[in-house]
């Protein structure tokens, strides 16, 4: 697996770890949308040979190693981290800075963009809001402060109680991996600033629709059995349909999706339902899995 390291700066987006004296780059600037940035990033490695540093090479080699007995997959938003609280704080900040009417327009744009892209893009919505909604937005310093609010948000303070302990406990039985949906900038930033990136030793996968990327997940982290922890029954049901008995689904009832009556009525229950993610911190893993999956050892790692 090849690793492309990209530095997203204020004036340029450029490749790092390329082994070249002058890295390839392209201009960023205020009109750079998420789609244009992704398109530009994908063009950066053309005709280039990259040499990732040892830490990245080690992660790449680990990801392609022989199958583990058991791999634990964790969603982020409203599973490990209280994203409803993050959205509430952002809503309040927008209303304080721009007023309720402007805040409502931002959230309308946000929902339109989420419908187009298939994932939540807070920064992309802010960029579109800047260009389309405010006549003097290009010179409005409050928008720069808004982007800083998002990028520098204290995500570590929004981890659910026991989230890190749950990861620490389960990693005794197998690798823990973040498997999330999201954009290419804000979602990785959230995972890093929350401390989750470090908690899983950099084993982070972020896709547009993760339930459709299970072949890639299995290539990166092959295992005889998987455990998926997610607050959305829709995601758990889709993954269960693909992986069948090789997957144990865990549903922590946290966040607004977990209590949505339509969702609860529309999808089958998970294998395991918990009141909170912290319940995994002391769980008996063999009991969690019930009858031991074929070929899977449940011995703790040394």
C-alpha cells in the first residue's frame, strides 16, 4: 500500500514524504472547495515515487499482515464522541456571530451539501455559505474565526465517558480500528484532536460510505471475525448483511439516531445493545461474542 502525505496550508496544498527537494503543490485559497481539493490531491502523485517515513511504512505493512483472530471497529460520531454536543456548540456559535437567520441559512446549506456528498461537510458548508450567502463575506473576518472554531474545537472534551477505556480494554483481545464516514480534512482533524487517533495507534479509516467499503477494510485489517460498534442501526444492518456471521454488531444507544423511532422500526436489532459506550470498558469479551466464532482465539494479547 502506498501512503500519500499531504500538507494543507493556507496558500498551497503540497505533498510531503516524497523524497524530492521541491514537493509538488497547487494553490489553495478562499475559493478552494472540498471537491476541488480532493481532485487536486488525487493528481499530486502522478508520475511520482513516494517514500513514506518509517512510521507510515510500519503502519502500511501492519495493515497488510496475516489475518488477526479478532478486530474491533469503532465509529466516531455519537459512538465514541458526543457529536450532538459539537453540533449544538457550533449552532450556538453561529447564532452569536451572525444571528439566527444566517445560522439557519448555514444549516440549510449544510443539509443540501450532505445530500449531495453523502456525508457531513461542515467546512464545505461554511465555504459555500461564504461564497453564496454573504455579499461582503470575502472581507468578513468572522468567517475566518468560524473556521478556526471548527478546526481548533476541543474534541477531547466531547468524548463519551469511558470511550478511551473501552478502546484500551478491547485492544487486549485484538487491534482496534476507527472506521468512520466523513470528509478528507475535518473528520481526520476531529479524530486526531479528540485523542482517538493515538488511542488506536493510527489505525484510522475514513470513507464516504463505510458500509460499502468492507472489502477495503478487510484488505487493510484482515481478520477471522470483526466487532463493529456504531450508533446507527442502518450501518450495522448493512455490514451484517455483507459479513454475516463473521461480524458481531454492537449498538450503543447514544445520540439522536439511536433513539429515532423510524430507524429502530426499520432495521433489525444489533447483536448487542448497550446503554453507553463506557459499558465496553469492563465487558467480558467471550461473553460479548457468545459462542466463540470458528477459528477465533479469545485469549488476551500479551
